[in-house]
């Protein structure tokens, strides 16, 4: 079955080296020009809806690129923009001639303005802010105009810095007042509120202002250290993406490091030591130890350690990574499975120590499917959470979302599962191949999704294996962030009436298919280094009923409000989305093993309409929308405090949201219980997940629906009855 649609992997297009793109020769010695040649050619020949590169296209790239370089309009002057405007209708011509003049002039000017702004904010933050002055600040950056002179630029920075600092100022005052209130309380009182006595002397407002201002400067210093780490190639990637994103929101250029991160995100694993790192000033610090990884097993590396040097197993001397870009430092630390790397550390206590770690495959547990059992009204139900449709690009038979879902269902059946909730909330998609395989776990056989390429007949991807791994009641949970592959799965289950879909009014609305092309495959005898990769839209997918999920998404059978209900986050809210359309339906047989499908939906809708928790969630979502839409902010502390007081008072009525708790108890499966005996981190993660499920009104209703769904025959719960 897999071979019928292997070419439709949502990610890496392995066979691209032999496709028609490579019939053209690309060998420009200038890497920037070569990259533009490659990308414009691929998009013209391979994009689902190629754009005409003309003056309108040029103007759009011009505006979007400058918005990305300077979104808060605190670098460029109006005179800079006027100078740049000479290129506004010429970028299209430059692309056709592989000219990068527009990028060069904006890049050079940006670096100049960034350096000027560093001096500017340093100077401004040397002087106290007057929070007694009546002054307002607008955070509607799109309506801001570019400043005309240095005086206006300084005032813009002063306002933005004051806006940042007033929040710090309020936090420090709250901390001080809290310390004053608790000072002198008996020791018993502190044990009751789970706090230690605070004995700091009362800070003056002058001291508080200085502390708040210092915090603002430290945050900016960290930001500018990150900016200084960016090289020309990083900024050029921003320019390339301003070009390719004019085609659609999901066409994207991956610089080499970004492609590595994309591969890790899609597969859920990498080869290395198993630690997350971050840059702080000149140091590379350990931010997290990944549970189950080599560093976790060795138990020598600690959060807070600074890595000073890195030595490979065949080297006598280590390489200092102090002051190095984080991406470059990571390249030295990561490496093939089985190799040993020695790290020179500055420990949290200040001592210097060398440790050696044998690299291995590191699996990101939070990427993978996880399951739990729960008992309700004497029945055992299963819950599977799938964060994304992951896949190994090089070998589909290695760990992937479909094989993991299959395995979890088998394990849940062993526990006597009588109904299944598949949670796709916040699942942004992934591999198309895994979707077809997962749908096949729930139906006997039939079409799953239709795929259309420009100028070619549609393809119908089907499940052809008549065996079923789960034939019992099924609920699919979605929200506004369920996208792409999630929408294919939910749509297929809805069209077959195989499952009831519970969630937001509609899902994200991404009905397009992307392939990722390794650009190095197109260049012979490449001496320019890694060219990166291009993800571009090649197809649109359609439901088996003929409708597209593009823009419209999947509409839930039972609509429930959530925190995203009034926030514009879907495909329809992005720039340059492809339009909605429809094609002919295909033949498919409805699932006939529920005898009360519509009745169950009606009962669920009635419960949801009367649910006080959901009414409060809806009110909270509207309130969050109102807060997000605030654009005018007072920089006078008394007025600021009044505004915050009103917001805090309004927020109190939503306190009950976090207090909601069901009487449900969720449990890990036996195989995980044995793992937890050796892995306290995994145990803590699962405990948190189970606690979250026990407070989840949506899960509660999903289980109610499972309880209501009646089958026309007994569930075949024999573990042997599975697909190969």
C-alpha cells in the first residue's frame, strides 16, 4: 500500500535528483546569485500556482522584506526608505538577472542602523524614566511612520524602552510590597502559604526604577548579542523568504541549519548528546537535559553548566566555543552515534571539569504519540495524543506516527479499551503518508484523500487493506491549530461517519501539500558550500467528498469554544493563501456500525450548550481578544496601575477555569509504568499530562460521546485482529 503514494511524502522528495529540474545546469560562482537562480527556477517549474514576477510582485517583496527587517520602525529613517524605494519596482528585474543590489544596500544600512541603535538605547537607559509624567504609547506598529531625524528616533526608542520598563517597574514594586506584607508574620504562616519569609528592607522608588531599567537593558543586551551572531547569510535567508512567501504562506527557504532543525522536528530524533543549549552573553549554557538521552544516562552534565571547549575523540586539544555563534557551537557538540565528545565545563559552582559523553540517537519524547486509559461509568476508554505526523525521511519503516498509533491501540486493547479518543489539538501536520496509514487503522478499505497537481489528473490515495485495528467507538479532537495532515485525518473520519469530531468551529485550513527539495542536488561540482533546501507547495488535497480544507478547514460535528475562538490564527488570516475550491467526490461507503451517530451528536451539542465551564471559556476568549487588541498604553504609573487593576479585577471572574476538575483518573499503560521506575522525568511528564486531562472539559465531553455511541455489534477487541 505504501508504494502507491511514496512520492507524496509531505517532506523530503527523495527522488528529486532525477527529476526534470536537474536538466538545467546551475554553476554560478557567486553563492547568492546561484541561490536565486535555483529558487526562482524551481518555483517557476514546480510550484502549484506559479506567480508572475512583475512590478506588483516586486512591490510586495519590497514591503514585506522591510517589515521583517524593522517591524517596530526603530532602525530605518524615512530617508533610508526613500532611498530604498528606487528599487521598489525593480526587484523583479533583479531576480531575473540574479542581481542582489537591493539586498546589499538594505543589509549594509541595517547593520549601520543597528549599531547606532545599540548606542542609542545604552544612552537612553543611563537616565531615569519619569513615570509621573502623563504620556501614552501606541503599540500599533503598522500605523507608525518612519522617523525623519535623530531626535525623533531617540524619542521613539525612549517611548518603547519606557513601555518595556514600566512593566518591570510594576513587578519590582509588587515584589517589594509582597515582602513588606509578609515580613513579621509567624513562621507557621509561611509554611501555610509555602513561602519563606522575605526580610529585604523597603526599596525606594528610585532604587526600583533603576532595577527595572537595568533589567530592560540586560534583555536588550541579550537580544543584540543574538543579532551580532547573525551573519550575512542569515540576513540573506530573510530576503529569500520575503520572495518565496509571495507564492503562498507555506513556501519557505531553509538555510542549512534551519533544514537540520526541520528534519529533527519531523522525525522527532537526532544524533548527539541529548541536551538543549542556549546562548547567554558569551557563553553556551545547558538549558535542559533530554530525558533518556546520552547526557541524561551519563548523569554528569547539569542544567546551568557552561560549555567552554569541545574536543572530538580523535583530537588532542579541544576547540573553544566561548563567543561562538550557538549554531556553530552545536555543530561541534552534535555528531554521529557511537562517537565520543569531551566537554570542558564551567560548573554551576564555578569549578572547571572535563566530561566525556558517547553520542547516540536522541528521541524527543514530546514529539511522539502517547496514550492513557481512563475509566468512566464502568467502561475503560483510551486517549491517544498525537503531537504531529512524524516520519523518518530516510526509512519509512523506522519509527513513525502510523506505526506508533498502531502500537498504542494494540496496548490499549490489551487493557480492555471500549472507546478511543484521538487528540489532534495543536497538531500542525507532517507526513501525508502516515495519515493514509492511520486512517487505514479505522476503516475496512477505501479512499482517504484526493490530491491534485496543476495540469495533471487527480490522485486518489486509498487504504486497500481490509483488516481493521480498531473497530470500536472513535472521537477525534481538534482545534484551530489542527492543520494539514490533522485535517486530512479528521475530514476522512467525518466523511465516513467513522468518528465524531469535537472541537473548534473549524480547523486551521491548510489544504496544500509541500515537498522539500535539497538544493545541493541541483548543483554539480558545488564549491559554494551547503545551499540549504526549499519547501514549496506542489499540490492541493481534497476530501473524499470533493471539498477542500483550504481556508475552510474541517468544521467540527460538535463545536466548543476555546481560548483561540476570537483570535485570527488560521490559514485565511495569512498572507497570500491559495484559494478554496472543490473537485468531484469519489465513491465511498459510510461506516454503518453506529446506530445512533446523529443522536449522539445532538446529545453532545445539548450538553455543550448547557455547560457553565464552556460558557466561562467563551467569555474568557472574548476578554483575551479585547486585551490583545489594546493599542494605547499609559506610561504614567498611576494610570498604568489603574489599567492593570481593572484587568486584574476582570480576570478574577475567570479564576474558576483553572479550578475545574473532573472525577476522572487517567493511568499510564503497563509498559510505561516499568519505564517510569527508571525515569523520574518521564514519570513527572506523564503525571502532569494526566492532571491536565483530569481538568480538561473537552476530554470529559469526548468520553461522554464515546459512552453514548452504540455499536451494531460487539467490539472485536482481540489484539491479533490488526493490520500488517
